[in-house]
C-alpha cells in the first residue's frame, strides 16, 4: 500500500496557480503572470464566482476578476468583439472559467478520487476573500487582475490518502 499525505498550502497554491495559468492561457489566449498579493481595495468590485466541491477533498474555490478582464476573457472565449459581449454572457463565461480552473486544480491534487463540482454561483469576491479563510493566488494580465482562492473544509482522511492502485500490485 502506498500512502501519501494531504497537500500542504504550498502544494495547494502551486496546483491552483498552475491550473489557472494553464486554463487562462489555453482557453482564453490570456497572458497571465503571478503577482504580489492584492489589497482589499484592489479586490473590491471584482466579479466573483464560487464553486463548491466534494470528493477526496471538500471545500470551495473562489475567483475574483476585474470587470474589464472578465469582458476581455469572455470576448476571447466566445470569439466575438468585446463590445458585442452582454453582461449575462460575461457572467456565464466567468462561471465556466471558475469551473475549469477548479476542476484542473483538483485533478492535479486528487487525480485518483472522484470529485463533484457544484454549479458555479456568482459571489461577492471581495467579501469572501476578506474572511481570510481562503488560500489566495494572485495574477495580473495586460487588462487587470485576477484572484483565486481555495478553502478546504476536510480531506477524505486526515493527513493520509491511500493509493488504491497500489493494492493491485
């Protein structure tokens, strides 16, 4: 039997950072770079989306996106001019963005477990981040800022996850 410990904050942050960079660059053709933490003032007014997840790990993923960045990302994703993107379309694309990043990050951490993602929901990103309970990662694009956060409530088993594939050897 092979056992591995639950990811620490650095590993969790790295998984979210890599997933966000990959999804934003691949699906939205967006140039993103990790940046220093954003202040609460910089996070105010961001479009927020929350995704709850359950499986090998239970928790929440949150993304906050500057409104202009959201419009640019939606435009790139939909393949239309930025001026032709309606607010409802921006919200839908941001929900899908959160879903893709959350799923990609969890796959990096829990590739052997079945995960369930709830429907993404719009949220007040600044208020959620202000609770201090999210492990945050920060990104900058040529058009503005993006914040991601993960809050883990519980792991399948505290500090130990069994690799079921090892039982087949």
